[in-house]
C-alpha cells in the first residue's frame, strides 16, 4: 500500500492569534466560560481588529521551526490584502475560505476578490473553498487553484445547516466535486485536489471520505483532542465569531492523547479517534486498495443525515443544533 501522509496545520488569519498579542489569556477566557455565555464572550473577543503586524509575526514564528510548512487561511474580503503579507512573511500555502465561495460573488459594500487573478499573481499554492456542487467545483478549479475545500456545515462545532438551512450531505458533496475533478483533468490535463472539510469524527469517517473521492481531509475536532491543542479539549469552529449571526457553538471533546498518538498511534482508545493513519492503511488493506486512487474506486453504501450529520457531540451535550 502506498499512502503519502502529510499533516498540514492552517493558521486562521481572521482568528485570535492575529487579533491579540497575548492570545493565551483570550483562549483561557473562552475555555473557562460557562456554556450559556460562550457565544456572547466569543463575539466580544472577535470584535478586536486584526493586526497586520501580527499576521507577519505569527507566520515568521511558525517558519522558525525547521522543515515546518505554514498554511494560512482568510475570508474572501481580506484575501487580496492578506495574501501579500502572508507571502512576504514566508507562508507556503494560502487558503481563501468562506461558507460558500464562488467566482461570481456579488457585493454592494466591497469589491469582490478576483480569484483567478489572485491565483495567478501569488507565487505560492492557493486553495479555495468551500463548495458542494459539480458546477461550482469546476468554476473554482478554472481559477488556477491547486485544491478545493468541500463541505457546507457538517463540522462538529458548526450550526450553519440549522441557522441558514443550507447544506448538502458530505458524501454527496464529495462525490460530485470528485467527478468535477475528473472531468477537469480530462479537459485540461491539470489535477486539482479535492479536500473534504467537516463531519469526520472517527477514522472510519476519514476512510469513507477517501472512498467518496477525496484526495485529502480537513480535520478539526480530531486534533482538538490532542494534549498539545491550545483549546485544551474545547473547539468552537471558524464560523462562530460572526458578530451579527454566529453559526457555531463551543463543544467539549476532551483530551485523549498526544498528537502523535492521534495521528500515528499506538492507540489507547477503541473508538476510531486515535491512530488515524493506521486505520486508513488497515481499511485500504481490507478492501484491497494499493493506493489512494484505487481506494477512491471502492464501492460505498451510506445513508447520511443532512441536518445532524457530524453533530453527535452537540446532541449529547445539548448545545448548538442539539438543543
């Protein structure tokens, strides 16, 4: 079996690290807050303006570590400005991420970012998302990006599907976008990777994402469980901070082991939350797939839930969409 395992962390340029110099105090305030107060507290915290000096500083801090790749992400409204800062500071990958991203974005309050121009002018790879349909995936691939993010609302801390009523089951979305990738490859000769983003709680979920056609997966709560996680077992997602319409909730997943144990094992749990790489290799062996491309051709049968997909923790704790 051939499995290329790369763990790439992403710095949210619209997050706490670029708003506050002493981010540890802010994280502790969120972590220690009573559940009924978290939305109010996080909204207040994210009203603090983003500081461009901190963007460069955080990237430089990451790059000081030998052989560390630095990926950064931002919303479309900040993409043009922040991309220049990020590239100059040494970022290796730039991600433009929104609830729904399209090349035909219209706004009366600001000038929409030209995604094709952004991909052409930047000297580092650009990833775009999120999307869930064949047509939009094709349009995003045509901008010159190297990968797209797939998924609207399936993340464990996200409540977009309940608040906005929009979303597509993650399996369906991944399959449709993977088909767009294959069509685009035949048409242009360029392979644009599909990254499934959200809804994966266990290693079994990750395995199914690859079978659906994903080339990579975006994980949140899996790594929040790590001892090294700054959230100390708490996770509130990227959509939570919106001041006028929050679309996330703070959840508690606990701390189960080290990052190495979660990613590479040996696992101390039997629920599919540790040794994710080992589970992936074992699943591939069981279905006879020698590599990811063969794994993507394995047959899959699944009956997903749309509104509650990936929300097991929220229902158990009666928070967010589990109220």
